[in-house]
C-alpha cells in the first residue's frame, strides 16, 4: 500500500514551524530566524520514502493582522485548512497559550481533517510544567494526537511522523521521488537573501524588506550562476541601513547569501545586490502582488 497526502503546518509566529519542516525533510527548504513572521508565503517540502510521499506545507504565522501584508500572510495560512489531509498545529511549550493560539483553536473548529497537536521547544521547559500544559491543551480541542518535540534537536520528530503515517490515506506519488520542494530557484534565492537581511538587521528593517530576483542565468561552460537581485525597502533611512557604512552591510548580506546559495545549488555563484526604495510597499496592494504576496 502506497500512502500519500498533504500536511499543513500551522501555528502562531515563531513557534518553530519552518524548523520542524527542515528537520523532517532533511534539507533547508524554509528560511528560519528568531524574529516573528519570518515565513511570508506557503512553503512546500516533500518527504519521500518507500511507503509513501508526504507533502508538507509550511505556513506564515497566524495572528491578528492589521496591515495588508500581514492580512495576506494570515490568509495564506488559513486557506491551507481546506487543502490538506492532516493539520499539524504547533505551539510553544515555553510560552503561555495566548490570544493568537486561541484564535487558531477557534479556526480549527471548522476544520474537517484530523489535527495533530505538536508541542515544540520542550527542551526549554521542566517536565513539571509540561504535563499540566498538555492537560490544558487536551481540553481545548479534540486533537487526534499530542506529541511534545524539540524540532531544533530532532527529538520526538519520528513520533510525529508515525502519527502522520497512521492517518495518511492511500494515494499516488504527486512529485518525483528526488524532489524535496516545489519552490522555484528564483524564489529560493530571494528567500536566502531575505533570511540574511533578517539575521543581520534589527528593529523594523527585516519586516520592511522584500527581495526580487531580476536575473538568474546559468552558464554551464563556466559552472557559474549569475544572479541579480533587488532588496526593496520602504524608506530612504532603511536603504542607508541596508547598505551600511561604505557598503559594509550590503557586502556582508551578499557574502552570506552567496555562500549559502553555493551550498544549495552546488555551483559557483556571482551575486549582484541592489537596494531600492519602494515607498510604503507593505501597505500598497499593487506592490504586494508585484512582490509575490497575494491576498
């Protein structure tokens, strides 16, 4: 019997959804950082084995959105409910079950598929606190299963996989067995650059940045990929911070991005980065669509 299906990974921002996805797939298919709302789009990761194929969909963190960009992110996450066979709902063991988690539980009332509760970051909480936390969550929804994990260390992730296989229906192989994401090379490139911006900058800069890859040319003769990308920000002051003193920040973003791209693509990379001011793009519907964020 060959099993296959789609599994949506949901939760509030910064609970470790992308870290769990990367751990399961064994490759970095989604960018991560300690900052909230790192994931903006639905990211697909494909797990292949002899017994079946699981297509995981990592979603932006669900929260009470006010700006057009945030509404697009939440819409992308909630729309996953009707597109999957199983939902993994992640919560943070080291954080209180707050308004954002309650919002998600209320949304799950309309879900018609099994929901597995995954309690992440159990390495950061004492067992005496964890057990009452689990009891409290068990009363909030009829979860199919509850699994405490540490996605960063891989602890109990195999138990999550076992729970998924039990619920997964028979089905076809949706993607080739050597494929682990459906994201385009341009999308992956843009996400790598955006991750470095998030890791290297502070305050409002990471949330005001959109990366657009304008050129991606492979030269098989020289074993080189030439990439040109634009980092869009909302204000002139932000442009100055991204560039840095004598171009130092932009140079570091470029260096770290290039090294990761070379590891990912397995070839040499020539990367050119530019910075452009797209005034108030996070509140501009036309710009949101242009940058790949659709409501």
